[in-house]
C-alpha cells in the first residue's frame, strides 16, 4: 500500500468548491477516438431452432456517446465547453453520434466526416438487464497521411481558443505519433496543459504531456510489468516519470481509487469514495473530464485529482447515465465540507475540555 494517503479537510473542500465555480467558462479541446454506444434492449423468449443461442425480441434502442465523445459528454455535464475533434464515418453511426451529442449539449461542428473508415460503433444486446452479446463495427488501422494532416491542422487551429488539451486514446487508429507530437508541441508552446488518457505500449508518443491517466493494468503493461498490485502501481508510476518526458502521472485503480505521481512530491494515494457502485464503465472518461476542467480553472494537480476522484465516485453510483452533473458534485462537496467542519469543531472542543 502506498503509505501516503491523501488528507482532506473543510479547507480542501472549500477550495474544490471554488474551483468548480469556474468550470463554466473553461474550453477543453478533446481530441481522440470517438465512438457510438448503441444498446438494443429486449427479452428472451426461447432458444433459436437454428443454433444454440437465445432469440432476443427487440423492444427498444438507446444511444450514448463513447470513447472521446464520452469525455466531451462528461465535460458538458460538468458545465464546461468541450471542443471535440475526431473522425466519424459517412454512415448511420456518423449521423447518430452528432445527434446523440447535440441532445446533451455537446457541439459537433469539429467532428470530421470521412469516407475512409466507418464510425466506431459498439452495439450491445441486453436482455432482462443481462448483456448477451456485443457487436463492434470499427477499422483500427492507422489513418492515412492526408487524413492525419487534416486532423492536425484542425486541432492546431482550435488550440488558441482552448484552456486545456485532452487526448483520449482508445487505439482506434486516429492518434499516430506525428499527429500527437505536433499538437503536444504546439500546446506547450502556447502554455496549454496537455492531459492524456493513454492506450497501448508505446507511451513515448505522449512525450511533452503534463499528465497521463492510465489505469493500473495499462500502466503496468506500458512498463512491461506482469502484476497489478500496489507495488506494481508504485513501480510503474515511478518508472513512467523516469523514462518518459511527462510531468506527472495519475494511475487509476478502480475500487481502490487512484495514485498521483509528480516529479517534485512523494506519490499521494486517493482512496475511492463510491458507496453504492452501479456502473463502472466510463469512469476513466469522468476522471479526465473533471481533471481537465479543474486544471483549466487553475487548480493544482492534487486538487484536480481530488475532484476527479470524487466525480468518478459519484458517476459510478449513478443509474442510467455515466455523465455526472455539476449540481450533484457541488451538493456532495458542500455536504462533505460541513461534515469536516463539524468534526473539526468537535475535536477543537475536545481539546479545549481536555
Ligand atoms: N468500483 C468502484 N468503486 C469506487 N470507485 C470507483 C470504482 N470503479 C471506478 N471508480 C472510480 O473511477 C476511477 C477510474 O476508474 P478505473 O480505474 O476503473 O478507470 P478505467 O479503467 O480507465 O475505466 P474505464 O476504462 O472503464 O473508463 C477510479 O480511480 C475511482 O475513483
Ligand atoms: Mg480508461
């Protein structure tokens, strides 16, 4: 166990409450692999006579933003302003994803439509609340040089109006090394923080980033470590900082919270806060959304990580949506602040009496 657990108090809650009041005017440029999550809900009445599989009678469909599009959705949920750059195909998914995003207040004018590849769509069949099968439609080969150039130029043109650059890498072929290096270099030149949710084995592509947010498995794999326990988290955190030109690293650990590694501080562990976990999918997207808004609002990395940890904890408790609203975060922070205040008063009184 990393023996430096985070200590929070009424003052740190007040600081977080101040930070979230600025979310509204923060523009986050989100670049990455956008996806559409499609759900087919139904019920099983019998086993197919054709093969030993259930027959699902389709009752309704729902759509949700996935991948980088879910990061943008989470930023909008927290009342920030996402500028979303990604590729969609000239197909049904490419029409549905913008509509899905617009319905939750995410502008889609910067999505680039291409005939070179399909929209990444994950279709899940769910019967009686049970996930029966998932069908993926995607082409994960690297995008063409011309396409990469077009995306790069688009990102460069949006950087000057952005407070933070977020790269949401789901390894679907968009983010090649040259594209990453040109947008990271330009963001740095402009003094814009770069936060990256990484994938894959080659983290050198992310050189120059302010912060990367792998989960513990991703961090261990990137370091060639064959374990995911606390010691592996600590080793990979230190190794990523030693071997990469990145300023900091936040390793998320599901129900065990997250650990922040910075160059000039000892690692700090933030325990998870969710009480009743309902749905953990997309928690990583909530983490980077809350982090980016906090950093954009001027918070230091520890305060930003605290806000991200609280936000993800609240998001996994939610039924029916993975997007957290600002009001819920504010309410939670206020009640946390008053709990700490009461505890602090009680311990002062005890001291006084003793
Ligand atoms: N079961 C859980 N209980 C409490 N908090 C959780 C749980 N799962 C996730 N979280 C919160 O969400 C954060 C991110 O979760 P996790 O480490 O699973 O990210 P991830 O693997 O990138 O997720 P995904 O890829 O599904 O979006 C955790 O650091 C924690 O704050
Ligand atoms: Mg993740």
